């Protein structure tokens, strides 16, 4: 493999290049505890998962430049939507048995937890009562006649001037930046000033505020009346630890992990702190009973299960702590998937393995690489010929072709959920569909998946398709991986390989092998570099000159992928250099000029790429795959980045004719097999690897897997669907 022809010799790097990857964790603590702790190390890959979360610079010693509540308005609107959805779910469940008074009609885990909380409050029991296992019986199928669908919620009102003034006054008394007032009021509501006065540690709910800053704020307000053992501090820190874990994909943590995280922040009695947080309802505790998994459909009759061969049932699952928003989302998703499985009318469909599976089941999982995407698309076309109402949805709007966009047969997932694309809805809010095919399913976080499944009508078939080797969702949860692991529905694995040298290279990475491939058409090119300065120089040269000359592609058709935002060759440094070369300008619109490539984070974990069109009184106007988007001027600084260079999490789900993957020496700690697989797999025709990590690249492919995510969806699905219906 050789470099593209015509490249000039690299320039020497500038002095002062950083030697280590800068962690992109603005507003988050720099601690790097051991793996598996409640407060995982901030690796570059982990930092990628918190896209859109950098809404406050106060944590780095600089005050945010904006003081307006709308900075979090879109995120708050999404949260309000989720809360309304969950409220309707709970209302639907309550309709079956009438109102629950004082826990009198609660059963299973909920009743035991309530009893344990009251016992602790009354002094008749210790916190150990929280940890007793109490398996919950399988839930009954949801009757179709009680189905309730969520309506699109209105955005929450902006905080009033009086609320903002009150919060500013409290922040000033506590020595905190008054510019946090907008965010605090948006998160804590109209009574934010009173809430902060009563419990100063609630400032941790504001994105970017660290525990030591909240401690200082509390000391300034409370004086000697507070200390490390203050119960309010324990509760706020417990919630903060779980919020941080969600940024790395977890929906829950073990009690031991949370206790270890509290101990690192000098909480004197971590176990008591956990009990306090549970008793006050700030967090939930779960003791999942590990159900017996269903036998694989292809198992021979009389063949012993893996558990039987092992000879024992294994250790009991440890108790978990979680936040109600993720707990409700996982339970809602599990209930919704079970509903689809139980309400579909099985039919015999002609065709291949995928068509036959979808004909007979409400939920089918399809796995494979890029070439395998043709199979669910063919399934959708065949289903339309049967007269069914069919829709395909994808993660990245740029992957919707012009013909499909015009016909409305394929739509971006975000547009489907927002109602700006896709079919109409019935009087209950259900999508008018008989079959929904979701591509890029590994990119589904648990809250998005729950909202999607809840919007599907009874009897609708759902196909979740994607490549299980790519990086998981940027948000919390492991929806696709958990559904595969639960083994409660048909799983169809494509045998269609990705073609050419790029397909051969990426397929090898998927099994842990970084192979040299023959690339006569320069499909794969390795560009060795000595340091980060040279990596930036060669990257700009590739995008602006070498790739366009060799392949006839414009710079707009090439995407750069690197490990993190920070560092001497992260997205910030690369985008600065690429803008100077490709679209120089004064940045007269908040640092941006018309023609700039940008990455916009409308919500945490979601990135939309586009091009700047201009600006007006409302904000910055972008052209994106989802149409024209206006970024409010107060959100430009916090939610927008230049987008010639992306992280692998931002790029997941997308594909471009040419991709340049930048791996300077300081990127080695952020590499893993899924990261390399995802980054290299974004290229359609050409891949250039700016390579400065030596043996760290093959070693990461062979040995470094993605950290496991702690979630509850798999056992929930097994409990609902792996046991026969008692009807």
C-alpha cells in the first residue's frame, strides 16, 4: 500500500505540541479511576459519547458566555417529552387495577422497596433491606383496547425574568458564576432559587458543574452547617455519578460501583449515603432475577443447554442503582417490544430467510455489514408489493437518497419521531404502519428506542438491522446488543460480504485481525507520520489536494475522523486547519462563515452535519440532510462545531466516498477494535490512514474491546418473552 501520488514532503511540527490526548470532558472531573468503577476514566472514546453536553465552561475556570435559558431549551423539551411518555405509560398500567393508595396495591420489587424504605425511615430495619432479591412475575400482554399513545408535548416555557433574577442572586451569594442562572432555572424550574438555597448541591444538576465547585457553593451559603457527611450532598453526588455513567452508555451501576465513587469524593459512609438516596426517591434500586434463557431455535431436541453443560446457574446478579428516567425507558421499551411480539398475526411469507422470519414474528433482528443493508431494503420493497404500509428509517439523514426522500419510503429517525417526516398517526397517536425497518439499530439509545416502539401500533412488525461490531449509541443503553443477547426473537445473520479491499480490511478488523490488503486502485493508503503536527499537515494535504486529484472527489465528499475533540490532532485542531485551507474567513457569524462544514448537536448524543448558509436575527442557518435548520444564536457556542473532522461516534451511521482517519501517537489510549472498525468502515471508495501509533493500532484491533455497558434491558426482555404465555 502506497501513499497517493503527488504529495509534498511534510513540514516539521510546531513547538509545544501536546504529548497526550486532551480529554474532551469540559465541565467534568479529571479523575481516572480503575476500570469498572462508578466513575470510569475519561478516555477519548468515552468523551465522544457526551456530544452536546458541553454547555458550561464554568467547570474549566471560565464563565459561560451566555446567560439565557434557551441554551438548554431543546434538551429540556426532549426531557419533557420523555416524562410525558412515561407518565402515560404509568397511567395506562394503573388503569388495569385502579389507583394505588399508599403502596397498598403494589407488588413484587416495587412493594418490597417501598416497605424497605419505610422500615429504614422508622428505624426498624437497616439499609440491607433494600438489597433483598425479589423477582417480579412475568408481565401480562398489554390489551390492545387500553393502548394510549403519547401526544407531541409542547416545549417547556422559558424561565421568567423573576426566576432568573432570583437564581442570579443565590448564585452570587454562593460565589458561583451568575451566568449559570439560565441553565439552573431551566433544569430546576421556577423555584430554582428556593431549591438552591435549601440544597446548594443541586447545582450539580447543571451540566459541567463539578463536585468540588458545588462543595464551595454550599460552604459559601451554609457556612459551618454543612460538611462531607451532609445527606443532601450524598444524594446529589449519587445522582451525579449515575448521570456521568449515562454519558458512557450505562443505564445503571452496581451498588459497589456507586459506593466506590462516593468514597472517592470523601463521603464518610458510602453505604448509608446510598440508602439515603434510595429512601428519598432520588435513585432506584433493582435486584434483577436472572431468568432462564430460552433455548435457541436451532437447538437439537434433547440437546443440553449451555447452563446445563456448565453445571450451575452462576452467581446472582448484583443489585443495581439507576435513575428513574432510564429505568422507565428500559421497562417501557421491553413492554413495547413484548407487545409487538404478542399482537402480530403470524403469516407464511415466501422469500428468503429474512422474509420468512418477518412474516411469522413481530420482532426480527438482522445483522451484517454495509452490503447487508440491501436485504432489509429488499424486504421493505417486497412488503409494499403485499399491500402493507412500510417505512424504512435510518440514523443519518445524509444516507437518505433523493429518490427515497421524494417517495417518502426512507426517512431519518429524528424526523420520524418529530413528525416532520413519515406516515400520519391515528387518533391514539400511533404511526400508520404495518412494518417498520430500522437500519443502524446499534445507534439507538434506550430513550429514543422507547419512544419509537411506543409509537408503533399493535400488530406492527419491527425489524432492527445493523452491524453489531460498530460503536454503540452515543446515548445510554445497548438496545441492539441487549436484544441480540436476550435470544427471544429470530436473528437473521446476513452472509453477504462487503466487497473490495475496503470490505476485506474492515471484515478482518471485525474478527480482531488487521490485515494488509491488496489495493491496486489505491482504495486503502497508509500515510506514516512522526507526530501530531505532521498529522495535521498531511490530513489537510490529503483532503484538499491528494484525494481530489487521485479520485476526482471534492473536499466536501471527504470526511476526517479522529479519536477525540481535544489534543494536538483532535477535531478542534484539524477543523481549524481545514477551515483555513478550504474556507478561510473572519468567522463573522459567531466564528462561522457561509460555506463552513459544521456539526450541530441539537441534543446530547445526537449530531447533525451540515453547511452554514448564513445568519439572521433568529440565529445561524444551516443546510443539513434534514433540511434547513436554524441554530438559535444563544446556542451557537455550546451546540455547534466545525465539521470537516468528526469523532467516530459522530460519524457512526454515516458513509462518505472518501475518509481520512487520523491516528497521531497520542491517540493510542483511545483506540479499540469497535473504534477502528467504525472509523475505517465509513469509507465507500477510499480510505487514507494518517498513521503515527505504530503497533498500538494492530494491538488495539486484536485485544481492546469496547467497555461493557451496564443495562437492564436484556433480563427484562428474557423475563417477558422467554417464558410461555399462560393463556
